[in-house]
C-alpha cells in the first residue's frame, strides 16, 4: 500500500472543535455535551467495529446528526474497506462546509485522497490532494501524499516535484529522501537516486529502505560491490521473512525492480 495515513484521530479532534463552536449557519454545533459524547463514541466504534458503527452513524444522520454523524459514517466506510464511498463522503462534507474552516476542509480532502488511493483511483486522489494543498500549501505531508498519488500513476516528474516541495519544507527528512530516491530510480535516473539515498544514509545509516535504494542505484550504475554490501546489510537489519528482506535477496540476484509506485 502506498500510504496508510488516514488520520482519523487528528480530523476527529478538529471536528470536535468545529461542532463544539458556534456555527449555526453550517449546522455544526452540538446541542448538548451528550451529542458531543455521541460523536466521540461513534468515532471510537468506527475505528474498532466499522460494520457495527456504520448503521448507527446512518441512523444518527437521519435524525439530524449533521457533520459529526456524516464523518463517523465516512470513517466507518473507510475502515470497512468501502473506500470509494468513504472518499465521496469525505469530499461531500468538505464541499458542504463552504468557505468555513479551511484547515478542517483540507484535512477532510486529505482523507478523501487516501480513500481514493485505497480504491485504486490515484487520479482522483491527486485531485483531492491538490484542493487540500490549495488550502494548506505549507504542509509537507500534503505534498508527500500527492507525490505518492503521482507515483501510483507512474507520473515520476510530478512525483519528484512534489517531493522537492516537501523537502523544502522539511529539509533532510529521511523518509522524503527515500521516496524521492525511489522516484528518481523509477524515472530512470540512477545517479540522482544514488545521491538521495546516500544523503538519507548520512542521516540514518541503518535505514533499510535507504540501503535498498542505494543498492538498486548502485546496481544500475554497475557498482556490484556497493550493491552487495547494502543488500547484505539490509538482511542483517530486518526480519528474515519481511518484504525488505525479500527485496534485498532479489537485489543480490542482480534484480532491479521494474517501475512501480514509491512506498511509504
């Protein structure tokens, strides 16, 4: 999976603030502490027992549960694997808020993007994430998210550009460097991939994904010795049956992965 960053806890906290604040024109205010507790309980159930929470949220929505009920239903849909429906619901909530609370709307669009990505609709994920970025352009996580959606579409120059933006906001972030290294590799530029992987390893010498990317880049550039060292180091660092171990073993056989989406 490209990304599993559906931040229900963060958005839930923001929604609690939204519904607790006066906003009668948008129907966002709870009438009592009991309503606020109902939302909190519903969200907890949506994460732990989504199939049980969904009809409860839908019944609540039918009797005027408003934004809280709709969001709880969307989260339950997502957790139940109904990603396309969840994405549409997240988008709908963001749209219906009008121009209110841009930060919260951006987070809802982030959730929509993640749900679209899980549904295999990377183009729609990127569209939702673009709208989120218009609201919060200084959030590096949003640039990473859209970069991963572009990676899923194998639109490598766009993915690299978004990772560039993320690094400008969060310099020397190892995770972003590894993602950009993978994007450079898939774009056919092993030299740039080697630079990013090496930069990441200066910061985190035992980072298995960075070691894998340096190994792949070294293979592509004909440096078998460096590649072998990196893949063997990964095998010492990770569990024997892990995905990283399998990738390292493939590398030791001289296999470079075909162009694929960057992983996070």
